[in-house]
């Protein structure tokens, strides 16, 4: 039968879905350099916000980066949908470090 919402909540939920669908969201693949010189690959809709989350928020930043702070986003690619960004992220995560360094312009 679908999801049941509290009275009045369904309209708010439907409005949010409409807004998300109506927006042409831009997605970013990013590579971040950690304090220990490791590289972290991820995706986001807002690279500046994501960098702050990784650096300052235990709730929103990746758990694996908590002991590698500060991080700095050193590379981004733009995508028109989340699917494209996720596919590229999966591809790059399989790469050896030397190929990631070449991609971000370091050897």
C-alpha cells in the first residue's frame, strides 16, 4: 500500500521529491589528499561542504578519515547525474595509487 506518513507530512515529502526531481543536480567525483598522504575518492553534490564535513564532523564525515584529518580535495570531475559519478568512483577506487597521482597531476 505504500509508506504511511503522519498527517500533513505527505505534502512536505512530496514537495521535497518534486524539488529534487525538478533540479538539474550536478554531481562531483572528488579525490582528497589526507594528512598521512593517502588518497580518498568519493562523490558529492557540493565539494566545499563535503571537505568541511570530512574535516570537522564526526556525524557526516567518513569514519575512515577521522584519524587522517585534515583532508584537502585536490581533484574533481563533474557529472550530470549520481549514476555517472558512482560509476567513475568505482572505477577510480580500483586503481593503484600511481594512476591516481597521474590523474591529479602528480607523479
